[in-house]
C-alpha cells in the first residue's frame, strides 16, 4: 500500500486529502499541512514511499494513475474515511480526477493546484529529453534541469529551493516511473479534457505558470463548473511561492462548498 500520514482533528469530522505531483514528495505541502490541520483531519499521501504491504507491486508494467487512484481509495476505506476534500498539485491532479470519475462518492470539494491538463511544446520537449537522457545521465541532473525549467522566475525561488531540498527523497527507479506516468498521461489528459467536468473544481495557478496556465484558462472557459483563481507573482509552485494567499483562497473555497452542501441537504430534508 502507498505510504501515508494522518493528522487527526477532534473538533471536526471533515477530511482533507493532499495529493502531490510527479518528481515531488509530500514535503511540498509543508505550509498547507501546518495551516489546514487546524481546520480538518488531514490525509497526506506519499507516492514515493510504500508500506510493507506486499500486495502493492511497484514496477513499470503496473504503475499507472489508475492504480494510484485505487490505492488512495483503498486507504480511505481502511481508515474509514467516507469522503474528503481533495487538493492536488501538478500531475497529482490526474489522480484526483481519476477518483472523481471512478469513486465520486469519496470526493467533496476539489482544488487543483497548477494542474497539468495539456503539455505544450516546451513541456513535451522537456519530458522526452528526460526520457531519452535518463538512460545515460544521473537522474539528479535531469531533476535539476526540470526544476529550472518549471520554476524559472525570481519569484519562484521558494519553490526551487524546496524541490531541490527534496531531491534526495526519491530514487532513480521512482524518477523513471514518474517519467513513464507523465508520458502515458497524454491519452488520459485527452480523455478528461474531452469529457469535461461533472462537478465543481477550483483551479489555482500562479500568473507566471507559463507552461500550463494558458490551457487552464481555455479549459475553464469551456467548463461551467470550473473556477480559476490566478495569484500574482507566483509560478507552478504557487502553494509555496505565495503560501499565505494560497491557503486563504483555498480555505474560503472549501468553506463555501461545505456551506452549499449543508444548505442543499437542509432544503432536501424539507
């Protein structure tokens, strides 16, 4: 089974699940964990670590977004978490989206941070360059290259530093698996973009997320249930670059969804 950590809050029954992205770790949520644990029970997933449960086999043939999504749902059932808010980051949002499609009863509010819904020319070039070069170049050099491309602006310095600090948290094998997922993501992204959204989602991006923000804007225009919040002076790691503003905006959205759900339930009862 996937590795995970739970922070319980006895003052509420609401859950919040944090889903990190490719070539990252749960450490990207360090500022969100400290903030949201005051309001929710928090489930923190780590796709780079595994428990001693031998039923989950990590290899290139079995590793997929569908498998990871099913593992998340399995954790929720074992921990008796009937439903949860989800906050995803980057490619981790594909896992959240998969759960929305296969197990919608598990999902309350959804916040997609710096979502990857489309790979433009630059992102595709970086991906295939890393896929080719990882056979001959140590993965840490490729990781640093990817970080430099993803977080190039001066205001992205906090994100760059945090990602580089977490570089030692995953092996070359895990790096290879994440590259495989990113490559296979093309078909899944196309399907999800074609289907559109069946429920409300808040997208949060930095205005300098130049690789992915342009397509997010297009997607939001075409989906009535999508809402986009653009935070100034931040990039692909907006939850790190502008953590205070990000946390405030996300909490406001989650509270709004909770209020709407309670109101709808009350009206239905009458």
